[in-house]
C-alpha cells in the first residue's frame, strides 16, 4: 500500500463538567486526509479552511517524528488534507490531524498498532499545541462514540455508544479564540468546595446518561461552575447563562464545545421544538450582533476510518 485516504471526525470535549475527561465524536464536520509515500515530505490543504500555517504542519510533523524515532522507517510522505474542521474552533481540529496521521502511518507501514497505541502517538500532536497530552478530543476521534479518558499514562479509555435519539446543534460564532494553551492558563488553581461538588453531580449525570441511554439526563447534566465561568470571564467564551435558559425552554442542553468558541446543544432527535429552538438561537445572537453558523449533526459511532 502506497497511499491511504481517511476520514477523521470532529469532536466535542468537556461537555460541561467533563474537563479533560469526556468527549464525543460527531458525524459532521470531518476532515479528509490522503497520505502517500513520497520522495520528500509535503503538506497541502484543499479544504474549506485552507490556511496552512506552520502550526498545522508541525502537528503532523510532531506525530511523524515520534513514530519515526520509535519504528525507524525511512519513508517520507505527501499529505493532502481537505480541512473542514475549523482551527481554534473547539471541535478537535488538531486531534483530527494528529489521529489521522497516526492512523494513516499505521496502515501504510503495516505497524499493527492497537487503537490505544494510535492514540499514544496522536497525543504528541496535541502536546505540541498546548503542552498537555490530554485525550478528551483524540480519544473519541480514535474510538468514536462517547469516551471517558481516566488515565493518560498508561492510556485508559472507556467508550460508550451514544443514545440513538441524541442529536446535536453546533453553534459556531464568528469569534476568534486564543490558543488552547491560553484557554488552559486562565483556569483557577483552586475552587470552592460547593462548585467542585456541583460539577461532580453534573459529571455523574452525564456519564450515567450515556450508560443508560437517557437523553433527558444528558440534557440535564450540561452545566459547569468551574471551567466555563473562568473562560467566560477571560473573554474566551460567550456567556452561556441566556443560552442555557433558552435551551431549557425548548428541551435542549447547552455547553461549550472544548475551549470554544463553538457551543454544542444536545436534544432528542424527535424534539418538536427543533425549528423554534434554532430560530431562538439565531435571534439571540442577532441581538448580540454576532454572526453564527449552525450545523445539525449526530454523534458518530465510528472514529477515524478509511474514506
């Protein structure tokens, strides 16, 4: 095999109280990546988000470099990415690239890596971005579904299939986000006990909702009194108070997607209030004079795969 074409899904991490622990793979958007053996290493972007900067090249490079060190292969690679996941948008753009190149090299070079081993190498791309080997985006991109990362070294992941009735609305503001590294730096070193306890309750509801396939419990769990407030105060996130109230009115739960600025709403696919909720969101952001893009999607059962 001299060439492989693969699909790497967008992901949403944290989901309220699950900071650095929980994430979910999404059916759309997704990146399409072609990797071929070549005389020299090159990277080309043909997608919607066509800006190809040194940071993006270095994400691929960080993963390739580490795999080359461990396996000693001499091949170079030409990489073409149809980039449909916006960088710095809170939808796991760097995870899609990191997981994609680790998966692709595993197949091209017949390395016979397990999913956990693919995830191990993908983490070097994530570490390049913000200095942390967190797996909350890379895990669902690798495994699909809803994932809980409860150990980074060694890697320990629990994967749960999302309820078939679960539907997601991505609310993507036309708002620049600083680096993920900065979004982590603004977080408090200590929190009040009452906030920690409240977040524990929310995390328990979130995980139990996925285990039991209970969409209403998942919706009810989407809150956070630690990470989202700190990032809102720092100007990284839009204040979620009014958005959550709007969501409750129409039976949707709302949370920041990763470090934002994208927000994610969860609801039942049979919710009759879908159109009214979408219109209410549009009106709310119109009042704030912020342009948004809305994308309806579903959780993805599969992670990175052949395209």
